[in-house]
C-alpha cells in the first residue's frame, strides 16, 4: 500500500501518520520527492485493505500496489534513485558507476598497480574480492580480512570508493569496517538472511542477479534489503544460464529498459561474468551504456594468465583504457556523466 501525502502536509502531520501506521502494526518507508511525498506501508494485505489510512489527516490518497515488490517499484517512487557512493561518486539519475579491478585481491602491490591504471582510465569504483565463492572447494578462496585491509588502504590512498563481496551474514560486521559498498553475488541473491543483514546496514548494496533468476526474483531480493531500512540497492545484471556454451552466460541487456519501467533502482551491467570472453567485453560494455545502464562492471588484471581467479575473462589495463574512452564518448552523447572521485 502507498500513501500519497497532501502537498501542504506539515512535519507534525507526517510524524502523526508514521506513528499511526506503526500503531496499527505496520512497517513504513518514507520517500520525499521534489513534487510529492509518499509513504510505503508494509504488512498483511488483508489488514492493509481494511485499515482506515485514508482518514488520517494529511493523507491525499491511498494507492494499493499489486506488485509483490512494493518499495522497489515505480509506484512507490517515480523518480530514479540516486545514491552517493563516497568520494563524490554517485550512481543513478545520469551518473554512471564505472567499477573496475581484479576478481580477487592477491596482494597490495598488484592491486595498487591495477587501481592506478583503472582510475587513470576513468573508473570511479574499485572492486576486489576478499572472500571468493568458488565452484570447487580446492580453488583460491580469497585473502579474507587481510585482503579487506589491502582493499581499504588502496581505496583510501587513491580516494576511490571500494566494493567487495559478502557471502555470509556472519561476515557483514567485519566487511562493513572496510568497504564502501557491499556486493551480493549471484549465488547469494536469494540468501534471505544475508539480504536482511545488509538491509540493516547504512551502506549501498550491489545486488547481482542470480544465474537462473527472473526479473521479479531480482526485485524481490532487492525488496528484502529495502524492507529492512536500507534503500540504497544497485541492481546488477551479470548473465543468466543458457544452453549455449560459446559464452560463459547469456547477457540479458533487455533487462535495462525492462527494469526502467518497473523500478526506480539503478542498474549496472557486468559483461565480464556475462560473457567470460575479453573479446566480447568491449562491445557489450558499449551496448550496456546504449541500453541505458547506470554503469558497467569490468574485471581488469595486469597479468590475467597469473590471476588466481577469473583471469581468462579479465581485460588488460590498456584494453580497459580503450573501452573506457569509447564509453565516455557514448555517455557524453547520451547526456550522462562519469563522476570522478574527489578527495575528502
């Protein structure tokens, strides 16, 4: 259920409405737009339909939301969400989030080398995994807290926000000390305990689409996070399962305009995991910007053949520089900007 407030509603009336909603046993989420203020009310559908919400002073109208994802929907918020990621970098509303870095953190020297290169090319968010979910238990699993410290140090030195994956609710408090953005990987998109845990944190979340997840599945996972109080969810398409082995996954670029009509949340594309092929990453990166994505997520490594994780799908720094030049041109043509990090 969505409550649309009258344009002249006072702060006292808004507080009274929120208190009344809580008194009825419902949860709420307040969204103040430039032209309209709305409140999303969450609770049992039958009880919501019977609640006398329209009678509360300051309420203009009550609109039922038929979609199962309510707070993530366009009905709840008509304007595109814009999130501040740190160091002046924003995503959404024409601001592009350009994520780059190695799949896994392997040491400070190599991470620093990669970070310097991708920042010089225009990347504004540094990625690196400290905990790695691998198909084989014998594969490199990441450097853990030592890797997190390295990522934070390099991010601080270069004045770049950093993003890293969290795999378990028990890791959230630890990773929260070191990162600017939580990443929920595809394998954990429906780990609901983890979603609720990051939903209780005051930090942006990059939510990757599961390998066999529908668009509604993805939005329902976002809803889990938002319903806990954290509205800063960034959706990420990284390819879905396909019958065709010529690429790692099937990149669903139609998801960008599809989500534009369904949700106010930003959407970024990960062509590295989607294709698994460096020769396809540049064209798919450009196609992502053309489709209206709010950013592109690319894996970069100085020595892909020696990388401990996902080396075959990583671009070299020079290759990343080339594709960034083209994406900058396309962004300018479409009236979008790539915010450069600024020193605190």
